[in-house]
């Protein structure tokens, strides 16, 4: 497979010790990600990583299926990437992978919300009694002060 940008042969390369290898251009430092590989490398879901219907056709050809690549912004970033609407691969020119990785850090898996303990009915009753006693004491003290002052 050849680089869509400079036509040099692409070499297999592993990024960040991932089990999947990507196709890398040693000349221009571009990277070809087959369908869904980019999301697995970034650790971010790629639900919307397909080119939108209004994406404009770029000047590069897909190294996998030779169709024209289209230009569109990577979701959540300002980085414009080249994608293939046929095989759903993505071409990132030199430095674009780092831009996306910085802009879209991997999001940790959502943590379950801690379950609050259900209130103990005896404590709820006690809290109500305490509140009434405090109110009674406050009123009594105010009444005593009023009698002393008065």
C-alpha cells in the first residue's frame, strides 16, 4: 500500500504498544487507520467517525480502495482529517494524530454512582423530635429574656 500524500510505500508500525499495527509513512509521517482502528488507539468511541454527507472531496486517494478521500473535522476537535466513505479508513497527515490525541484524551469508563444508604426510620423520627425540642428551647429562652427585660 502506498502513501496517499507522497506515494511512498507505507510500513506497518505499532503505536503505543497496541496489538494492532497501522500503516505509517516514514517519509511524510502520515498514518493510515483502517475502519475503527483510530478509535481503539485513542481510546475514544468512534460512533460519529464517518464522514458527514456534506463532506467535501479532497485531493488524496484512499490507499486501500483507491476512492477519493473526503475532508471532515474529527468530532470534538478542530482537526480536519481525510476519510474514505467506502472502506471507512482514515488518513492522518503528519502531526494530526497528536493533535487529536491532545484534544480528545481518553475518557475513563463511567463509574457507578455510590448508592446512598436508605434513611433509618428511627433516626428520621429522632431528628424530628430533636428539631422540635430545639425549637421549644429557643422559644422558651426568648420568652424568659422577654420577661427579664420587660
